[in-house]
């Protein structure tokens, strides 16, 4: 077996480098129909076959890397599929990736300050440049006063915001948001989101820790909002009390 393996290493170097280059070229795999009988077999020279006396063994040694750089079965199939993909599919894939982001607020005539603020932040929250936390206090459909903190970026990914910007629905905090409190029933909940970890037992009060850069967002109106964060109080005709906290992600 040692003599047989040595024969692979002693094969003409120029020819071996030529196969290695061809194996790494995405288009070159199209000349081979199947992995074993065609692709691996093309790497076996007549000298290799003579020394090993077994073409199957020769192909196995090629596959396991005893003769230069060889594509694995998975790499072979992937490159073959990519090379044979219709041009229409390739162009459509590129086109979809280059498509501009669709914004729910686009084309909407917004009059309320709160909705305008959401529209101004929509692209940044969708793209990950910013993660905003929205505080809302108002009455729910049962007339109960509720308040809570909403992860805007997370809501944008999980809900259709077109009805909110169109005025068909009102954005309200719920039990699955970062924090929620019903002043009538005294039901209170807190949940971490994909963007923020809720810290509710800190001496400084309620805090939100950004999961990407680990920086703290402080919602206490008497304290600073934190590094790379800012607080904006909004006068809205739709809600009793609204505050937007923006946390900018440095890239």
C-alpha cells in the first residue's frame, strides 16, 4: 500500500497541478456527469492504475486526498449545480439581492408626530443600523390604561406595519413585548427580545442591554439614556404618552 500511495505523489507534477486548477474552477465540473466514475476517474493516470491494479482503490485514494486537492462529493455537486443553473435564475437572484428595501411607511401621508418618527426610523431599524425602543402609555380597547416598552426592530420583522402607518390600527404594547403593565388588572410582564435583554433588578431602575454591542439603554427620564443612545419625547394626538429611545449600532 505504501508503494501504491507513493505512486500518487510521484505522478507528473504539471499534470497534477492542471487537474487541481480544473477542480477548483466552477465551470470545469460540467464536463463530468457523475462524481466517482467520471470526476475521480479523471484524476487517475494509467500509471496509477497499473501500480494499484484496482481502479476503484485508485479512485478512493484520490477522494481521500492522497493525490493533490480534490473536490469532495458535496463540493462537486454544489459547483456542478451552480455552473448548470439557468442564467435567468442567476440574474433573478442577483436582482432580488440588489432590490431596494420595501418600507411600510413609503408613500403614506403622515400627520401625527409619532407616526412620522416611526417612519423616519423604519429603514435604520430594518437594516440593523439602529434599534429603537418605543414607550407607549394609553388605553386599550377595553378602556384600561396600559403602558409598555416595544422593540421596534423586532416588531417590524414580525408584523405588517402598513396598517399602523395607514391609520387602520394603533400600535400598542402587549404582554410579549419588552415590558408591559396593565394599570387596571396590575398584570405585569417582561421579555427579552432578539435585540435587547431586560434588566429589571438593577439599583438604577429598568435597563435594556443591547445584545449586539452589550451597551446599556437607560429609560429613566432623570438619567442619561446611555452611550450611543438618545431619548425623544413626542407630542402625539394618538396616545397619552410616547417616548422613543434610539440606540445606534456602530459599524
